């Protein structure tokens, strides 16, 4: 039976292909709707994966792409990565002009070869082969064929029928031939929205997918674009056999095969860390000492070799060398915590400012980063082990608010990391401002930042003094003629609060017209960057991390000046946030300005974007509004 | 007697503070140091660096270039940890491969008052094959902590003749530096110190004698027997030695508006000039610029390429059949090459594929394209020559030799004028080169084998003219029209940025940073005809242009074109600011005020100058009933602002910014 099917496949497929191919090599056959907003059009993208056994698969790709202009060159998709376990069997590209005549053919040996060491990584054994071709005209079409053999089946190539922004797809197919007898799991997302057909159990076809434009505040591409993920329930990664029926099994395999046996520590450090933590009774206090010890002992160095960069360095090596990558440093911290009897879990996560989840409903190799979880009551304390300076338990802006995989002795488990709510992400600015009759201003400012805002502010302390002054001149770039007189910082890691004390002077802050002084009482926290206007927005939008700003400024007005005009109190409440401001006369020569701005975290439909933008515009307007002082003389 | 004690005390004092820079002799004082006293903000300091380049001799290979590097680095804090990683670039070309040998490295820490040593092992060394020609040997030191001292030494042996630049300055300060380059008299190098460096140490040049024992083997035949005699001869020759010893070399620190910090690094640069063998015969590599021009003209992948013409003759003859003037011919050929051959993003003054191949395939490197362009111009009887250039990232050519160059364009000389053409960039026009090619001077290589220098700094000001019409409505919105015309570099940038934009994207781009604006009828004229100035026009409706306080109305005449902040915020500079070209911007603003309002006050006319008349800002305001007129010009004649003029220039910009933010005040009547 199986034989029969394969025969049909062999006979029919090539015929179908040649007829189809010829038509697709010409630019002129691209349907009009696929040219819109596109720098490149995928004419055909056939992805075929043959699973030969639990430890061998072959990926074959035939791809025709028409590049419409020079911005489309990066979409050509003719770069292939390889390493010891991935070998390139076939690689060939042919270039066609606009009318589909062949102008060049590039064989495997004419592809350029280079090491693939990403920025921030000291060494990696991954390499790349890529097509070096200078287009002589636009549009042009590339027919690319590759065959790649994997001796590691941990990652089954997935599928994104829409490859990114500004690229459309005429036809793309994805097909798995499973000869291994092992169950394959597939998960598709957003396929219905794009009318992607299911041709068979492991076979899909997408056609006529128009190009998407990128828009500000849009969610991660995979949230709304079609994505297919595939994985083998039994697989092998560089000689280590794994099983993957669910997250529990997968986590168990990962822990036992890749992680747990790397946690042995030398006797010396065992005693040392026990002695250091002996005096404190609670687990949290012990963990704090261990974390501090690790931060002082190590630094982040990324070296990616073997097992696809998934196996941590031995804890003993991290201890000896004093460095490691996220896996090595996390694992080392865990080993130290084991020693002092504090439970912790190695955690696989997507790291980055954009929030991306480990898919709770689909177990497979996912994630880009590793952190450590310490169970605490019903929650967790999250430790970022690659930072030498981060406060204990601080994970804002990089690993917060997302699903992650923790490796427990019972197996893997998906949990959600700490959410930093707007009220926690507080920036409190207070200032004493003294104004002169010429409009000059002297001010003493204090800013206290917490939560996500702590992360945005604390960085300044590591800069040289000259750059710190420049930093504040940029921070208040709308104040001209600004001189920083003094700066001081206090980093309270225990409560995770950063305090900045700045005193500064700005000549002609208030503009003088005749006998009047005009100034904006919101001196130190002016919202700008109005979200881009789209005449016809296509994508929904999200605010990943809301925040809360509170400002209180006391303004001493110069002698012999009266207040001529003050603005009215403002209160705006919208689904996106809240804005409140008021200015009151404290005495004849003193005003107090209060402002509160709260931006909510949330996901919204594209129809709400205009309202969101209008809210922002109103805030900007109120933030800039000015008062008038009039000379009595 | 007294003087002697003083002297002794001084000597002892000096001795106790002098350091031992032998490998392994790291002192407790070095480990205890918490900051560099001369530069307290430094995250790390090179306590000692010794760089030696010399030539070993052995009878099999002859002279082999050897470089010994020794560094001792102090790390003060976590931001200095990067200095515990070193990358050695190792060149390779087929069997000609450089080798790194004798790598030895140790980390020193002070633990409970005792010095603890940790040696670098194999697991900290990585060899990355970057591509066919380059390997990176990297290592990172073990057991790094705040306060650590690291020390490493290694040797590079090289089969290549050329000597790499010797860096005398790093991103962190150096306390003690020693560098020497010793070259046998047979190899003659020109040596230069980067003239843009702000720190220049004392450099000593001496001649030293060197003696080598050369073993030779002689075999003599005498009838049936042959005897072999070994003899050892002494061979004496001179060496040219360059030495630098310096203390407290300042760190090379980055600044805003510096595109390539490396341009300012203190370093020794070497050019191989000629070889003189022991018998006295010379082989010249480069001596004078004319010599360079002659040599290069003979090279097959430079001069040889200029001589080929049959591959294009037919096409170019056709192309020029109706052309009358030289200028017409130049433009036709320039456009023809641009459309015919596309740049593959590779630099070089010698061809990669050869002009013929490039012509056939439609792509090539800089030399393929611009030597072809030169050859076609010559074929059309235009006085055209190649001009060698060193790109911005490549420093400046310091001495006669081709090594300093990495780029070539075509230079046409006519009527005491030079027209420079670069066909690698589709938006380039005559004398408007890609920015990377505008660096100092280019060298014209003439057919006669002579050379001439040409200053690449653009002389003609880039002109932009903006006409801004605004009508303030009764509801304080503003309606109006804009016409913006630009030439040369400004037009080129605009075209290049907008080339792949859809209509939507163009609209997003023009509405950006203009406040609450809605733009309609946006039309870009001559976007594709690079020989015309670029003009765009649009109508706008602005909601946020007017500020109303009490019963007064405030408006900035330049609206969304007003400069919002002074771009220069630092107090002083070490390096110049390079605007690349002089410019002249003019804004002509006409504002109509609403019914029921009159002008209470207007910004006053003014003129500000920078450095006599190198820069001038002129602001002219005119009230004419309901129509207010402003003419604002910014004229910068000098494109390079030197550090000593920075304070004035910053002030000049401040005055411009302040003036542009001044408002018209309207009152109700």
C-alpha cells in the first residue's frame, strides 16, 4: 500500500511541477493583488519533509521568488545554515529576467560560505551558505532548490506561508512524508483566516496571500499570521534520544538528558556556599546570597557548541572559568541552590522585549533563553542569571508576562512569569523650580522609578559623568539651553527602586513676550511620539507594558509677577489609560502642578486605534500647554 | 653628600614604584588598584603592552615576519569585562597561512591578600573560520572578577610581506606602551603615523647591526670520492628599527557625530616600498606618486582594463550617434553604464571580474564599473582618467603606494574643471558621489603615467528651497501648501530613501514629525530623473499649529519646519564635525492671520554669523496687514567644523534654534 502511494507521488509530482514552474518564472503572471505593498512575491514554495526514522529526516525545498525592487532582495530566501549534524545535499539557484528567461545558474560550490556567529556570541559552530548575486535589473525571479539532511530530529522545520511584512505568496505547500512510524504532532494557527487548505493529514496548501504592511503597536507577527509547527513524538538530538508526547514528558527528557547531570560542583564551593548561607533561616534569604555569589563570581560569555546549543556547560566548568551563557549560568545557580537546600527550576523561555509565549498546547523545542524559577508560595521568583547587576527577582522588560517551561523533577510544566502591572511601573517625579524675571529656571528634581521603569532608568548610573550629563540633556531634549549642575543616584536593589537627584539650570525656559512670561508648568515629563496615523489600519494593536507616571512640581514665580492665565484642571479617562493634571496657586509666588498619566496594558481591535491615538494627542496637547505670568512693573 | 642622599632617596623611591613587566610578575599593588588615577572613569586599563614585529631568518624559508604581543590589563569593574576577551585575526590564502603560536594567558586575582593565578586552558580558546581568507582566533580569560589583572602573550608568524598597522591607542587608557618594528635593510617600508590622531607619541628610528650565522653545505667531487664540508659563515647586515615608548596614552573615546572612531586612532601604518637584494639590485614597489601611477597603469587588472574597448565599441558608437557636445556624450555614457552594470557592493580599485565579464554579466565591483566608464569616455575622445580614492572607512592614503586606496571613480578634465563620475550608485550625478567615496583627496592617474591630486570635498553648496504658505482659520487650524525643492546630495538622499516606497509609505514619511497634520495632493516631481532638481509639493491641514492661551494666539512662523532642539549638547569636542558638503537652506513663509485678530508682537529680523561668514543665519520678518512674511536662510560654507570652533558653532546653532522657536503673538481686536 505504501509503495503504491509513493509511486503516484513520484509520477505525478514532477509533471505538475514543470508545467506550473514555467508560468511562474515570468514576472508578468503575478496577479495584481499580490503586487500591492510587496517588495517580493513568493510564487511557489514547496516544502517537503521526509522523516526517515527517529534520527533522520530530509528537508527538500523548491522555491520561486520574484523580487520586485531592491528592498525585496532580503526576501530571496537562499541562505542555508548547517553544522555537524545538518548537511547540505543539494543547493542550486537559477535567475530569470522579468519575462522568465534564464540569465544565470549558480551551483552549490558557487554559494558563499561563512561562519554564523551572531552578535554577542563569542563562538558558535554553526555555518551558513548563501547566494551572492547582484541583481542587474528589477524585477527578477530566483528558482531555488535545496535538499538538507538532518541527523538530529529535534527541530522539524515549520512553515510560515506568509514570510513577513511586504511579501506576498502566490502558492506555498507543506508536506511531511512520515516513513518512521513515529507519531507526528502538528499545530496550525490562524490558518482559517487565510483560507489555507488541508490536503491530507500532513499536507497543506496556501494560495493567493496578499502582503501585509507593518504598523506601529501591532502584536508579534505570529499572533495574526499563519504558522505551522511540527514535531516528532520521539526524536534524537545529537545522539540523545528524546520523547515528546506532552510538555510533562518533554520537560522530563530535557531535564534528565541535557540538564540534571551537569550540576555537580567541586567540594570546595559546596562548603563555601553552605557556610555563606548557614546563618540565614529562610529559603528566600539563602537564595539571595546564592544569587549575589553567582553575580560576583561570573560573567556572561556565549559559546554555542554541540546539541544545537541546548546543553548547558558543566556547573563545575562555570565555577572554574567564571563565565557561561544563559544555560550555563542558570544551571550553575541551580546547582548552588541545590547545595543549600533551596528548590529551583531550570526554565526555558523566549527572551526579549516583545512578549512571546512558549506554546502551552504544543510541546516541542521552543524558546531562546533560560532563566531560573524559585517556587515561592503559589508563585515563583524569577532569576535572570546572565546579569551581574540585576536585583534579585527582577525580570521586567525581558522575560516578564509570558508562558515559560519549567523543568521540575516530575517533568515539564508551563507557567506564566511575573506580570508587571501599570501601578508597579511607577515613575514619580518631583521638582522644585525657581523662575527668574528673565525666564531662566533653576530646578532640583528627584525621580524615583520602579518596575519596568526601574529598568529604563537605572542604566544611567553605569555611564561616565560626561555621558550622564548628555543623557539628561537628551531626556529633556525639549528644554533648550539646559545645563546639568549636579547628578546623584541611589540604586536600592532590595526594594528595586532607583532614585535620581538632578539639579539643573535652563536659560530662557520661559519665553518672554513684552512684559509677559510664558511657560509650560509641566517642565519635566512631557509625552511625545504621537502614534503614527494610518488612514486604513489593518492590524490590531497592543500595549504590552502599561505604566504610571506621577509628577508634582512646585514653581516659585519671580518677584513682581502676577499670574495672568492658568490652565483648567484636566481629567480624561479612556479604556487606554487616564490623564489628570491640575495647577493651583499655593501662595502669591508659588504654584503647584500635579500630573498623573496611566497607560493601561491591553490588547485592542484595529477599530480602537483612532481613539487610542486621539487620547495620546490630547495628552500631548495638555502636556505642552502654557501659563502666562505678567510683570507688575 | 647631601645631594647624594637625595639622589639615592629619589632612586629608591622611583624603584619601589616602578613595575616589573615580565610575564607572571603581577604585583599586589596592581591588583589592589581600584581606578586609573589619570582617568578615573576607565572601566579597564592596559597596564603594559609590548608589540614587537621583526624578521626571523632560517636557511629554508629565508626571512619570516614575526610579531610578538604581550599585554597586561587591569579590569576595574564589570563594564571592563570585555577586555578579558581577545580576538586575533589570522589571514589565510590557500597554503599561505599565518600562525598563532605560544599563546599563554593568566588571570590574577587577590584572594585574602594572596595572589591567585588561573591559567587559560584549551576550553577557553576558539578558532572561528570566518571565510576563505580569514580566521579569528578568540580567547576569553577564566575567573574574571572586578579587580582582576589578566596577562597574555602570543606570537604570530606570517608568510606575508605586508606589516599590519601597529595600534598605539585603545578604547581604554594605556599606562606603559612599548612597540618596535625591526626590518632588515633589504625590505624597505615607508612608515606613517595617522595624521588625524590627536595623540602623537615620540617615535625613534635607529639603525642596528645584526649578525646571522649561515650554515652552508659544500660537496666536492674528487675522482671517485665526494666529500661534504660544512661551513658556517657570519652574515652581517643592517636593520631599520622603529621604537615607541610611551606612558599614559589616553583612551580613544567615542563622540557623537563621529562616523568611524578608528579614523582618529594613533597608529603606525606601513607600506612596502622596495626590495634591495644583497647584491644591490632594486625592485621598486612604490616610491613617488608618479611611480605609483606608472606601476598601476601597467597592471593588467587596472591599466590593462582601460585599454580594452572592443567589447563596447559597437554599443557606444550607436549610443553616441546623435550626440554633439562633450557634455551630452558624458551624460549618455554615464547613464548607459549605470543602467548596464550594477554594483555588487564590493570595493576595490582593481577589477574583480574584469570589465568585459562585468559588461556581459551586468554586475561588477567598483573598479569593473568605473574603469569601464573611463574607457568608454576615452573612446568618445573625452579626456577621462581613473581617480583613486580611499573610502571613509579606509582612512586616508598616507604615502606613495596603492595600498592606501580601495576605490576608483572616473575624472573628466575639461576647461580647467574636473567632473567626477561614479556609476556604482544609480542616484549619483556628476560631482555628487556616494558619501563613502568623499574622503580627503583622490589621485588622478593620467594616461601619460603622471598623477595629480584632486580635493574631493564638495565645493558647491547643496541648495534647498522651501515655500510654506499658511492660512490660520477661525477655528485655529491651519491650511496651506508646501513646495520644497532640493539639489545634489539632498536630492540624492531623498531619491535613495524613497526608491521602493509605495504611495502609502511616502505619505507616512512626509507626515512624520509634523504634528497633527493631514497631507493631501502629495506629488514628487522628477523622482527618477536624477539630472533634475527634486521637487515635491503638498497641501496640508494642521490641527496642532496654533497655541491659544487666554485670548492670545501663538504661532511659530516655520511651523513643522522649525528646528526643535539644538543637536549639539556636549560642552566640548575632541574631533571635528563633518557635514560633508556646504549647504544653503531657504524658507519663504507666508502666513495669513484670521479675521478679528491683529499682530501683537512678531519675532524681529536678525542676522547671526559663525566664524566671520563661514556660517550665516538670516531671519527677516515683515508684517503686511493680514499677511506676514518671513524669509529665513541658513548658509554653511565650511562643511568641516573643527574642535576649536565647536563652542562657537554650538552657540550659533543655539541662536538658530531659539530664533526658530520664537512666536508670533496675535491678539483679539
